[in-house]
């Protein structure tokens, strides 16, 4: 086996994304070491209600997942600590903070504070949390650059589908003039169900039953989630400096089965589209229900799937389609950031 670099990982948050990463570490650690030369050692897990664990020699991902499956808790495991996330960041001796706490689109806290603290303590930081990147990207990017550390956030827009990395890596050399995307799987699922005959309330209830929508679905159906992702796309990929208040936003709650049927009869389909575009020297963003011709690549994207179309100067339109939510896809997004970090800093 080739020489490996060890990274000590500290997770803050152990919901579906954290568990998705733990599953990958459980199942693929040996392959990751042999293929990429990385030994990913999970030393700490901090949760709000399930306990905080730390083991300087590494926690067993399989044991964590088994405990959750058996009891829904981590507090029965021997590595329990009475630590807050701030304590773990200070004392765990980790190399990388994986920040996965619940999203707050008003202040970005407490996640932004965790990332600031990690960078100040010489830790790389990776997050799938939209709040810090939508609200404080410029500051966090500057702090990471000044400290010579990696800031990863691929999972903030399309979960495991590499919507950001495709643009800044594979499309490097192109000017991206416009982005149009389905970046909220909940609303896309609801619209797909409504097209098949369900009323809005019934489609929403089904989305909640399947776990696509929260008990309070406002963030999804009123377009706030998609607006945060539009801000990230604008600021990261088009060097804008916009905030959530700059996004023209409308959700899907005014759409009805009749509205969708009228579009279908005209050879079109309603989608909630996040759009970012250059308007002279400015960059603008909107989230709006939009009627698309059925021939448009985004019109055929159904269910909880996400997609984005990049309009470029050299390639024309390029569309990327893939999963936009879920534990394993988001866990993969975190892994992809770790591997990029290793390529940039670990050799």
C-alpha cells in the first residue's frame, strides 16, 4: 500500500449527512487509503441531543451507526464527553472540522462561529451548511486564505452532485454568463406529484411523509432554500457580493393543478428555477416558478432530483443532473472536499 496521510476529523452534527459520511468511512476506508493515500480517522462527533464522543485513537464508524440504529442515541458508548462543539474544536486535536449543524439563514450561527474557531485553531473546515456560505462567504474565504487552510462547501448547493466544482474546475476557461437550476428537491417533487393529479396539499403531505419536506415546509415551498443556494452560486461562481435580500423570490404555493395543466397543454412545464445572470456590470439572482418548454433539459427533471444549466461563452449550455439531497450523496460531497483538500494541501 502506498504511503498515506492521516486526517483527524471532527464532526459537528450527526444527522443524515454525518451518518452518510460515517457509512462511507465504514465501508471504504481501506479503498480510500489505497486509491487516494488518505487515512480518514474520525476522532470526535458532537450532537445537540445524542451526546458528544471523542477518542484520540479514533472512533469506530460502524459502532456509531449501530448505536443510532439500536437506541437512537450515542450516549451509551464509552467515549462520551461533556463537551460543547467549541470545546471539541479546542481540545480534540483534529485536522479537519466537518460542520453539519442545522442551517440558520438569518444569522448563519452557530455554524459560522464553529468554522471561524476551527480556522483560528489551524483546522481545515468543510461544511454542507448553507447558512455560513450564503451569509458569510467572503469573510470565511478570507480567513481560510490568511491561515493557509482549506474551506470546502461543495455540498451546500446540490448535495453530492458537483454543481460548484463542475463550474470552477471542469468549466475553467469558460465565462459563465447565466445559471438556471432546480436546486430544491422538495418543491420539484411536489410539482411532479401535482402534474400527476395531486392537489398541492396532498403533494406536500406526501413529501413530508417521505422525509423530503419538514413539518414546517416554508423554507422550501416559499423559495428561501433555493434563494440561499442562488446566493452561493452567484458569489462563488460569478464573483458577486449579493445577499438573500437581493434575490427576487417567489415560491410555489400559488400554483395549482389547473395552472400546471394549462402549461402542459401549451407544451410547457412549471419548475421552481433559481437563476443567476450577468446584467451589465452587475450580477442578479431570482427564484421564481417558471414555465419551461418541454424540450428544455430542466423541464424533464422530475421528483427530488436537482439540475443546473450553465450558459457559457465557449461551450454554450451545459446541464448537470443528479441527486440534490440524502445522507449518502451529502456524505459523498464531504468526501469530495476532503479529497480535494488532500490534493491541494496533503502532498
